[in-house]
C-alpha cells in the first residue's frame, strides 16, 4: 500500500520515518509522495585513459571522476548527454516496514532530465542521503538549482510485515549512512570477491 499524504505526515510525526531537513512540508508533501531537493555535491565522470571501468578493478574512482560542490545560490548546468551522480539535500531514515521509490518529477522530465538510471529503490532500514543518477537526454543544457529545486519525489510503500534483516550493518550494506553522491561499490559484491 502506497502511503498517502496523511500517512506520511503521521509517520513523520511518530518519528520512525525521518526526512531532514523537511523545511517546507506544505510544499514538499504531495498527495502520495515527498518532494526531495537537490544537494550541492556532484560526482562528474571525466574522459579517462583507462580502457574501461571494470567492477573488480582496484582502480580508484578518482581516476575517472571529479567531485564538485556548487556554492549556495549558484546553478549546476547539466549538459546534453551528461551523466553525473548527485544527491538529495535531505537525509532519510526508512523504517523497517517501508520501502521507498525515487521517481523523477514530471516538470523536469519534460525538460529531458532523468534522476535515476536503475537505482530508484530504497530498502527498509536505509539511512543517509540518496544518490541520484542525473542525465540530460535533451538537446539543450538545463540549469539545476541545488538546495532549492525539488528534483525528485520519494514514494513510500508499506510492506506486508517489517523486514526481518533490514538494510544496514548486519547485512554488510555498502551505502548505509552515505553523505553526498557515492560512486559504485559493485566491486565489493561477493561475485567479484
């Protein structure tokens, strides 16, 4: 069951669902989702002399990425064909009986901005900022305004029962408590070890 605005407000008030800072609940809480704002930090992929990115490689991501922080009030321009990792401004804590989906906002989709390639699922028990996989599929650059712009929406769904082993330390979860955009850690998966 997808949570309605009423259920979202109740769960936030009870404190088991946390989204901080939620500076404008009247604006951000939609009928069946919560609008999330764009953070100031980006991980940009650069052209590199490496032959390819391989999941089991020992290469550091700084060989082909560059971290960029946008000053408050400045725009981040996403050019056609760009793919960058961004982050939500808000930090979330998802309780063990909910899952969340990150979805794009239709207003930005109509400008050809996509907020995730495949990683739109947020597990029960997850804490941290949410990494966004931002792409511009259009033909014109699009200016994004960190801290102010509502970039995505979080849709919350109630599980049939609380997760027995939620996302977190006990599972060895790779992205728990992430702060800022986080590069892939696929090389940590068992099949590559």
